[in-house]
C-alpha cells in the first residue's frame, strides 16, 4: 500500500481555538503527529508568525506546504519528519 493510501490528516479550523492558545495548541498537535499523518490548518490570515515559530523550534523536521493562499482562506499542511529528514 502506498504512503498516500495510509496517510491520515486531521483538519483544524484555527478559528475554533481561543486566540490566546492557538500557537501552543498547534505546536502540541504537531508534536504528537504520527509519522504517516499530517495536520491541515485552515486560517483566515497569512500564518507567517506560526511558521516562523515552528521552523525555529523544529527546523527541517517541520514540513510546511501551502494548499491555498488567500485572500480569505489559507490552508496549510504540516508534516513531521524524522530527525534524519525522512
């Protein structure tokens, strides 16, 4: 079975998370991603600050892919790579 066939993705509408806790909640969700899973974020603004935080903390272990880029909605897929980059 291909990797795409077994991959699971959780979709999170960021507006459903209290603004004071959004980045912390997203970091926690990212930390607990299984290797064959991804997290899709749906946001109403460019999520540059979150991307900077994740890249600072996780470096190459955080794979960030834009699925949609505004102007009203941004969709981002997050995948957690192993420390070796796989």
